[in-house]
């Protein structure tokens, strides 16, 4: 094999990146980041939670737990990595030792965090999950279940390793790696375009290359893991495969080995400068350590990724200019430059026709009905007209996105080499841009209330506390879940076209509802039906970060999937039948609410904490000290 030619060495020397160019890349990245701050922070938050890059949550827990435990117990720091010892004991077939180790770690964690009011980890689902991972309890529970099947420690250890490997592979392929490609594509789009339609996050699925892209990124990770077993390979191959996620983001259909080979060729002669480029962010890395990862979450990580996107675009232009083999695979031209206006108008020729379709199929609404529908999502009219109105709203949303693409404000996906347009749909019977009738809202309220009740009861069952009828009502519903879902569905109507705003507004709204609900119940009955004391980031025990994040995700599911799908199937019923069902079920709920307002559900377990400001006796007749002693023993 011959070495590189003198001509290739010449262009490599001429195209080296100096300090001034690094600054220009970072400046361009900063502009993109500032222009899309909230959206990019939201993307990087998900990236950190997936543990793909910038895994801040684990870092914060490790730094916080290690220092606290060392100060309080005087023992060696116990971090989340201690679960690896439990894992090793299980693999070695010593289940007894793994149980002892896990219990000791969990006891240390609880003793350490018992006095922390805000950053506690003694109560709650999130705290339980973090503690279970940190102590290795999840590993132990799985191993014990496998032990009951195989009846031998060795058989349980073998099945444990196989299942753990399968779990790791599936998470890598379908969650962690694919999001690396998605987020890089969105960063690249934001370099050129001002708008990103909601569907662009599903680009790999739209071009039918989701599994292919996932597999390529997974193989890249496997190759890097093997190279990282050598000291030199861990550094060199990191930068050899530097461009693979960006290549897949542009061309998810590229061959797996082709993507890896192309990345190696693009990085040939540029690995050192890529290292220096990453090193130029050292100040942000240091600030991340000082702030326990918070600065990285809200600025550092998206800022670095925006700068790296600029640097990759420079490497891509070099590869195409110098005709590096396989560079012809980088064929998504309009991901990096805007198309000619004539081409865009020819491609999106149907926008005018669909606008004419809207003019020909108007649904006339009075100003009052139109205001209520657009601002609160409540429909006041016949079901027939409602269906027509929703279809037209779906077409409007399509036109809005396509106009942005036609005018050069959003990526023109029809110009993607892998995109196949299978006809133009003028009607959209299932859309999240819909309004809801009063009857549907009543049934949705009962549905959300019942789901909340099932959620609360299930949590206590999983925690081994048995069946407990949670909430102050006697029926299978907790009204605060229903009220939160309906209020979020109504007040967030204007944000449906912007999922990021929808999420943050839902979190804020649910936090206010839950805090106010807890305060009213405590003031009225001098009892607490829920308490987040000991949960991570709680406020007066009435709300916590865990609950708000869960509510935020739940609201997204409600607005974009559950409520539209529920309403779509209800629309198949006659209005008279729908009305009878809604009124009958709501009547049962009202009777229960009226009865419970005088005789609230106060069975043991429904009330989580007795109000210390009163001298009331607990419902079962026990004294407060006896009740607390039993709870401590439990």
C-alpha cells in the first residue's frame, strides 16, 4: 500500500484549522445557540437523560453523594459506581454476597440523605429508582427472580448476563444511539433554517431508515469499545469516528462500514486539531464541575454541540472539495444551503392548491365560538361541523409547515434524496389540533382521574404496602389528576404547534395546580393526602421536581396522543349516546365528591402525614407517637 500523495499532503497542510478559525466556529455556533436557546437546551436535556453525552444527572449524584457520605460517616465514598460490585458478585454466582452488599449501600444512602429536606432521596419514585441503581438493588431483584426459575445460582448468573447484554444492546440501538443522530441533524438544520417542524425529529422514520441509522451508530460504538481496550486507540479512534453521527444524520441509508470508513478519511490529518478544538472549551468543563453540571445543562453542552456542528461542516466541505472517496454519499445538499426559490416553489407547488381548498371548504363560526375553540380548545357546535373544522385545521397546519419550507425558513424535506412523497393528503382526520366538546371533556376528566388513581395505587402495591385507596374520594378516581389534565389541555391550546413551549408551560401549570391543591386540602382538613418530603428538589413537600417532570411528560402524551385519539373514537358515537354516557358517569362522580366532602376517605395509607399543628387523633384511634412508631418500623 502506497502512502499519501504529495498533493494530498499539500491540501491537508493548507486546510489546517488555526486558533482564529476555531474562534469563528465557536462564534457561529454561539449565534445558532442563542437564536434557538430554549429548544436546544430542551434537546440537550433529553440527551443527558439518555446518558449518551453530557450525562449530568449521574455526575451530580456522584459528586453530591460521595462528599456527603464521606463527611457524615467517615467512610469511603459510596457512589453510583458501587453497583458494579453487586453486578460482579451476581456474575460470579454469589447471590448472598450481592444481597449483603446492596443492602449496606442502600442503608448508607438513606442515612446520608435522611436530614436533607430539599435534595433528599428517602421518598418518591425517582429517589427509589436512583437508590435502586446506586445500590445495585435492581440487579439483585432480577437475579433472585432468575434464581427462582433456574433453581441454581450458576443458572441465574448465566441468564442474568444474557438478559443484561440484551437490554444493553436494545437500549443502545433503539434509544441512545439513534438520538445522537437525531440531535445532530436538528443542530445542522438550525444552522441554516429558522423553523423546525415537529415532524423533523422523526426524519429517520420518514425516510424509512430508522433501524439502519441505529445499527450503524451501534456498530461504531462497538468498534470504539474494542479500540478503547488499548491506551492509544481510546483517544485516536474517538476522533477517527468523530464524524460518523453527522454522516448518519445526513445520510441514514449509508452502509455501516462506509460511514465508518468515510469518517476515518475525513478525520485523517485533522484528529489533533479536533482535539485542540474540544480543548478550547476547557473553561466550560471546569465551570461544569464547579456548578455540579448545572452550567453544562443550561449552556455548556448545547454551546459545544453547536460549535462542533460548525467544525463538522468545515470538514465536510473539505471532503467534497477534495473528492475524498465515499464523499459522494454526502448528498443532502439542502441541509447545508438554501435551495433556489424557483426550485422550492416548483417542489411545493401544491401549497396554492391547498390554500384554495381551504377557501372552498370554510367552516363558519361565530366570533365567540372561534375564540373559545382557538384559545381553550372547547367546541361549541354540532359534531358534524366539528369534524369538518378539525380536518381544515389539520390542512392549515400542513400548509403552515410547507409554506415555511417553500419560503426557505424550514428544511425542504421533499428535496431529500431519500424522501418519497406518496401523494398529498388534503384531509387529516386524526390531528392534535382539535377542539373538544363538553361531553368529551367530562369523559376525559374522569379518564385522567381514574388513571391517576390507578397510578397511585400501583405505586403502593409495587412498594409492598398492599392495596390502598388513595385520594380523599371513595371511588376509583383522584380529581387533581383529572383537573390537571383538563386545565393543561385547555390552557396549553395555543402552544400545541410548539412542543417545547407546551412542555415547559405544562410543568409550570401542573406545579401551580398541585401546590394549590395540597395547600387547600391541608387548610380545609388539617391533613396531608400526599407529601414529597424527602424527594429530590421538593417545595414544602407539596411539589417536587420528580412529579413535575412526570406531569410534563404526561401532559405531552395527553395533548399529542391520548386526548386526540380518545376524541377520535368518541366522534364515531352519536351525540345523544355520548351525552348519556358522560352525564351518567359524571353523576356518579358528583355523588361521590359530595359524600366525600363531608366524610373524606381517611383510611390508613390514604393520608400520608398528620398535620402537626393540630392535636387531632389519627383516624384509627392510635396516638400520634404510636402511628409514627409504626411508620418508622415499616
